[in-house]
C-alpha cells in the first residue's frame, strides 16, 4: 500500500514519531533508541524526483518510511514490521530505487521475493509506478512459474534492473551456470511476507539462496517485510544472516481492527463441530451487502465450496457479483475473480487462504471469518485484507460453526487486544533442503567444499552445522551415500579437481524440473470430457470415486466419469451434488497463543465474568457444563470420568490444540496400560482428549503427576504410535526434496502410489543397511514435530505435571466431552448418518437431564 495521503491532514514535512526504534545489542537482546526522522534520506536529484512523485500522488512519507530509506542509505539490512496496508513495499523499495537511479548501472540491482506468484503482477505494477519520475533506463519484470518461456530465455542471458520472483524461481536462477555473473551487480533483496516463509522449508530455501547471493555480491543489503511477527530478532537474523546486526523499522500507526461476532438466535447445549455453521448461512446472507466488497474466508476448500453453493441457492440474484476462490481452482478462473475484485465487478468472494496474502484489493471493505481463525496472526492477516489503507479500521465478522467457538472468538478478541501474536521460528538444519541446494550450487557454476560450507553456515538455520553432517550430505549427492553408491542414478554431483559440478544433462534437467520444497498430496487434473480444465483435486479423493458419483468443485455440480493418464474427467451433473472434495491439511490446530487465551476465557466465566456478547450467547453451554461438571480453570486441568453403555470414559481438557492432544492421548494410553492391561479407543479435538475402554479401569488412582512426566518422552512416543509407518510416509516428502525420488517429467508424471513405492523401497534399504541415515533421522524428527508438535507437547506435560488436576465424576458426557464422543463415532459410523446418531444421543441426553432436574 502507498504511504498516507495528505487529504488526511498530514503535513508536507515528516511529523514527530514518538515510537522507539529497536536496535540489536546482541543475540536475543534489543535496546530502544529514539531516532529522529532524517530530513532527506534519499540521494540528491533522484531522491527529490521520487519525493515529488509522492507529492503528486497526494502522499507524504511516514516517518518509518523515511527511517527505512535512511537505514538503506547507510548500508544496513533488517526487518520492516508495520501493520498491513501501511506502506511496507515503498518503505523497502524507494531507497534502493533511488540508489539504482543514481548509479545508473545495468544488470540486476533489486530482487523482490514474494511467497505467492499470483501477486507478482500487482507487485510489478506497484514497483513500476515510481519509474515515471526518474530519468533512468530501469526495467521491472517478473520471473515466476507463470512467466512465458520467451521471457525466461531472455532472462537467462540478462536480468532486468528490478526482478520479482518466488523462492522456487530464485533457486532455478541460481542453477544457471552464469549465476555469479547475473547476480554480481545486485544491491538489495526485499523478501515480502517473511512471516509466511519462516518456519517452513521454503523459508530455509530462501535463507540458503540469500547466503549465496551475499557471496556473489558482497555488501548486499536485505530487507524482510512483515506485519504479524512476535519474535522479531530471530526473524530478522534469519533474513540478514546470523553474523549481521539487523536494523528494525517499526511504526506506531493506528490500524484498528473492529471485530464483531454474528450471534446465533439460540445456542444448543450440545456443541459439535459443524452443526451450527451451515445453520448460520441465512443470517450471513442477511448480513451481507452486495454493494460492499466483502471477502468471506473459510478454513478449508471444501467448506468454501459448500458456503458458495449455499449462498448461490439462497441469493440467486447475487450470481453476477458472487465468486469462489481457492488454490485448486484453475489459475485463469482465480485471476478473473481477482480482476473482478479490483474493478468492482465481483463484490462477494468466498475464499480460503489463497487470498490471505499480498494482493491489494483496495475496494474490499469488510471481511468475514467462518469458524474460528485458530490463531491470532491469522486473525490479523485476514482482518487486514479489508480497508487496506493506512489509518482505516479493519472490520472482521466472526461466524461460529459450533457453540464452543463463541468462547474461542471472545478469547481471540482479548488476545488480539494484548498483541499476543504467535512466534514463527526458522527450521533447524533440514538436511533434505541442504542436499537440494548442493545440487543447485553445483549446477550454478560449481563450488568448493570449504567455500560452500562457510556459505551455508552464514544462514540462521545452519549456523551450527557440523562439518560431519555437511560431508554426509555432500556424499549423498555425489555417491548416494554408503548404501546407494553402486547405483549411478544417485551420483548427481561430480568432483573435478577441487570443484563440485553437475556434468550429466539428464540430472540437470530433472533437478530444474523438481526444484522446490513444497510437499503436498499428489493432485490430478480435473477436466470436462469435452471442455476446459477446471483445476486440480487430490489423487486420494478421486481414487475413492466411482463413475456416476457427483460432487461440488469450483462452484459447479460435477459427475465423475473416468480417470485416465492422471486426469479425472467429469461432466456437468444433472442431480444435486452428493459430496464435496476434502483436501488434506483441512483441520487447523489451535495455536499456542489462542489456546492460552481460551483457557483464560473459561477461567473468567468460572469466576462469574461473562463480559462479552459471545460468552453471553454461549451461556446455555457454559451453564450446562458448570451444572454437570465444572468449567475449566486457568491454573488447573479438568478431568472427567464417566460410565456409559459404551464403557468407561476419561475426558481430559488441556486446551492445547489437536496435534498436541494426538500425541498426548497416545502417550497416556501407553503409560496407563503399563499400570493395568486395557484396550483404549482414542478421540481428540482442540480442547481435549477421550480415552474409552470397555472394562473398568482405575483412572482415579492412575491420574498422578508422574503420569505426565517428561522423562523418556521420545522413547514412549516411539512405542505408543506406529512411528515406523508415519516416518515411512514422511520420508516420501524428505526424499523428494533431497532429490532421491523424482515425481517425473512433464507428460510422464508418477502417481502417488509410484512415488510412495519408490520412497518406501529406499526407506527399507536405509533402515536395514544404514539405520543412522541422516534422512531417516530427519523423517522421524519431522513426524514428532509436525504430527505431535513435540515442543508444545513437552511444555504441555510440564504444565500438567505441576498443575493440580480437578477430577469430576459425571453421569454422562458434558458439553465439553460431547464433541469428543462425536469425533470418535464419526470415524466409525457406516450406514447410519452422523447427524442421525447425534440427534438420538441429544434426545437421550435431554431425557436424562430432565429426569435429574
């Protein structure tokens, strides 16, 4: 977004900014100094022309923008952390642009890295706009997967002065044997939406690329941009490298977020996920105003499909202004929606995280969030999509999908008011990404061992990398390691004298085709029998369809006809769709910050403080929970024991999120069976877990602090779950990133089953002949962290071990336990619908409740 407009009352000179600017004083510490805004941080001539251009737009630079330009002029790198829509792009760009115009050199000068290639067109327009004020031959271009082959061929020989790219395309450019020459003139790298990359292998990929660019161009300055980060020092050092003291640019800008919740007319005392959500459809339709541009966010693609279909059914007159947007829809269809948002042709969009980042839709005034956002940073990010301009109030409407989400939404507002945004930490030494990077560097002109080891250690992720692990990774790409050295296809990098290079043209081609770290379930193309492409859907979903089955996709009712050459062919369905595709990763776990806020919200209600409309609306649920059991306390953990016809139940409510509870449930089941033989059925959700056994079990005696000990945690987890099978599946993604398994060439892509078979064979070979293989160890680590969030699990056990346990015997599952029962039976029902089963359970619950009253 641009800086503020003078029509808002700003003066031509920079106003006083009382907000202190944090400057690093050492690893992990920060001191605050008052820095006056410099009167002229840009070079004479070009700087004056750019400031005049600002004035012609009706803008006056913010003090934080002036500080950013001044920091750049003094050769500094760092992090710009200001609210969404405040003008981060021009804060990072104008200083380098003035520098480029002043020196008038050819070749690449500014590199702009964005995590989303879909927004590159908008960024290109924004970066091109100031060029009109400069008397300089400066070109701005994009280089992404959507760039035409003719432009890519030209860019292999000469890059423009300003280039917009993605992490994957940047790695491809580093594969060029002339990479050193292409990047030697680089002055500045700007990494947008840094919070989106941090904590992922894409972020590690960017860290390695930045370290290589710093070697190609000594003195290179790096600026990362973000609006939703808590751990600023760690995030900044990941961007600029561990050996540089980063500068921090912050601003005390008013960017208020107004959050409302669309309350249901009545709240059921039996909350279970989804039962309230679609019943809120008519209230949402009544609230929406097609004259006001609105984004309606859902957490999953299947939910977006259902809400779009529901709104079309309720309001057919909105057909021309209502649209659907998610990542599996064909790119051209998504672009039509984005253009419509900008020109006003589309005013209501049901979407997913595909519209979370980057794209500046100025006309959007309101944002709706269906269901809990599951995190504070996501709440901020989505709210910021509306009224995307400095000083404007962002409006966000929460729509609960079950009764307990009313508590989540009250908690989210309270956490947001205290700025409790979740930290995002860089990954620690993912060696599969390093293996891929070694092949990239070997393709991009080659490397020597000593030089590349020093370069890799110039990243935050690998700053402590041992020479032994580097050499083992290097051996993996040169010989396939000790186990695979007899197979020539794994000898991708060759050593010629003291340099490592790629000499095999087939290896080079395969590597370029498979560069990247994004791992997801394989998708198949969805296409009409006689017609255009619709998008992609996961192969595992299509594999369950039979000819004649109908489903919703891209807002269309489709009938599956056949699968051929990894393409699913469909035709328009005459009947109402009976299913909606479900994509993996659809269930977002509750974040640590929001989980803590939910515990505080329940504690407040327990103390008699129903001080929000959401908590007041949830009163029937909260009163039923209090009457049958207790409301959870912030300083204790609630456990409920119950005996039903199904057996003996233990309900435990740590409120730490689904993934933590999965690991905790398996761990507790193992430790309890050591005390007495038993068979447990497990169920988990974001609030707690259920252990059910058909035989009596001494839960009350077993629930002692020692049950939650952190001693032998890893060993117990390994014993409690089938880690071998989980690691085998995780190894598929690790092996693909490392380059041991290739999805194939265009037109000859392997199916998921083929890729899994190849990876499984390698897994078995390594497990038998090289059990300490570095990629096997990484796959196990990733299972522990990604499937069970091991770090959070450790802190949860620590809290449970020291906190008192409130044990309550209840006559039947309580409102907190009821969703766990539904979760369990939902996984086992066959010919009886979940809704019918839940309704029968509710009727029985009501009869028992009335009798006890």
